[in-house]
């Protein structure tokens, strides 16, 4: 009886091993790293088409809201020293970035200024995703000491003095409602995984243990205190509504800053509309070029960049640990600042779940009409928040996948601006030479081992994503 059973097991195991090897699971160069067929590549490229949002009708409420938002964006009065505007860090001539490693407002921040182009497609904002809407994102810098440097009351007073009548006219409010808590108090017990498993350099681990011992708490509680959002000070409901109105106006304009007219976009349109021509013909006719096409094949094949940089904005809008080590700037930080700096999505998750400006904020409900309020509640980020797990170890050291559109214009790169050029970025993924400072680098990332020619071709593809930015609000008033 035993012998037939063993024979069945042996045959089944051999067949399974053959099939697994055949479909590539055990292949040292899996299918995703091999060049795609032109048929598959066409399907991928078609999914990268970026359609612009509707242009507001001239004279409409939407057009007037965007007009207010544009003025707010360039207004330096919205800062404590009256010298910092949103455009200070998001400059139109730099594709709405500032060219600095980390942004500088009232003080020096810890993050590279991301572009605002095509943000109408994004579900999460900031490098750690601590805002779930463009409106919520707009408020953060205004009330950040290192950026605009205003508190809620001061910001609301400036807005009422300079924009009060317009904001009231174009963002009417419903009757005031109570402000329920958006979430229970943060439970820090599930953060202990961050203490021992993800603290990186040994000296940082000892600093955490020393910090915890000095205040008489467990290391997990110490990490929880560092990562937990600071409790917001009290604010008046009318101040909240004034600031919310301004955030809606800013977002209304920012959503209309679109870049989708690159040579790559011409190639995409050719792929979608001209089935009878092969990719080489379309590449030549659209100005995409042979190097860019070869780079696209690397991007979707050997480089496996498409795993995270996909879709219309060439971003999955998710958070990944790409294996970045410590920097001289980080090494100089004291332990509390260091943990907050490297935690990434682990900290952003706690902040967005506890934010008074997340999608469940009563301020949005009072200012949105019933249809828009439902749209906000149905946003992917709002739906996803139900399932977010602050205790997930994979969040540690993970930062948002940036868009690659206009990437040639938005140097320097990565969340802290450590990569000065596109060549530096390509070389990072080519070598992956250092361990992640916290957490662990994603398993999908492997050294690419590109030739010099392949690096040149990949760079040519990235440069082909450069597009003029169109302000869809320009003809609306």
C-alpha cells in the first residue's frame, strides 16, 4: 500500500517541479525581467495614456474656485514672514519643484519637494502618504513651522482679510455640525516591531534603548511616542472652515496642472490608434526614437521598473522601501528626529488615520455638496483606510513611488534629494549596494547589472517623458 502512495507523490512532485520551472517561478531571470513581446508591450503602453481632467467652463463656479486657488498658490502673505508661498517650493519653471535636495521655506525641511503635476490622479500625498487628498495636503505646509510657519488662527485671519468674501461666495457651508473624532487614540503596543527589527545601525538601536530607559518606558512605547502624531491644538470651527475653503480652492487649481504632451505621449497615442504599424515605425514617426524605445523595453523587461512605475502617471501611488542607507544629514540627527525621518509610511499611516483633515473630516462635509461629499467618501484612499495596518512591518522605511512624468526636470531625486542626477538614480537600482537603513529592501528589487548602453537607453526613455505643463484654468476667467 505504501509503495503506490510513494509513486503518486513522486510523480506529482516531479510534475509540479517541471511546471513551476516552466512558467518561470524558479527561473533566475523571471519572465518580468525578460523582454516583453510587442503585443504585450502594446497593452502596457496603452495603459499609460493620461487623459486630462475636464476643463472648467468659463465663468462657472469651478473656474472661479480655480482662479482663487491660483492666487493663493502664489501669495507670499500666507506665511509668517510674508516671503513664502506654495510656489516657493513648487516653481512652475522647474515643473513645480525647487531644484533643492530638501525644500526650504521658513526653515529647512527634511523632504524633497515633489511636483504637483498630474496630482488629480493621486490617492495619497506627501512622501509618507500622511494626507489622503490634495485638499488635506494643502493645509499641511501652511501650518508647518519649517514651511509657511502659521498657526490655524493666524492663517484663518489672513485668509479672511484677503479672500474672505470670495471664499464665502464660492464655498458656502451647511449648518455647523459637531466634530467627531476621526479615529481612536493610537495604540502604540503594535509598534514594537519597529524597535528591534528596523532600527538599522547599531548605535541607533542603543540610542533607542537608552532613550526608553531614561524615561522609564518600554522601547516599543518609546517608538510609539516618536511616531505618533502630535495632538492638534484647539481651534474654532469658523477658523477650520475658512482654512478648509482655501484648501479646496488650492486643490481646484492644482488639479488642473497637467503634463501629458511628451514625445512618449505621442508614441502612446500612435500605439493606441495605429495597429497596422510596428513599434519601430511608430517610434520613428512620433519622434520617440530608437534609444527611447530600447529604454522602454528595459523599463518593462530587464529593469522591471514597471512593477512600481506603471499606469498613466508611471506610479503605482504606493509605498516601497528601495534600500536607501544613512546619509550624513541623517547621521547628525538626534534619535527622536532620526526615527521620524527614516520611518516613512510607518509614521505617515498613523498621521493620516488620526488626521482631522482626512476624508472623514466634518469640515469637508460642511463645505461639499451631497454629491461631492459622497465622492470624497468613495475615494480609493478613503476606502483603503478601513484596512490600513499601522503595525505592518513593511511600512517601515517605505516612501511613495513618485511620478516619472517630467522626471528629467525635477532633480534632485528620492524623498531626501540624495540623488543629484538621473544617472545617480539609475546607478542606485543598477547596484543596490547598501542595505536599507531601516526595514528591508523589497524582495522584488535586484541589481540590474545594466551595460553602459542600456543605461543610456533607459535614461533616453525617462527623458522622453518630458512635457510642457498645461494650466487648464487659464482660459476660464
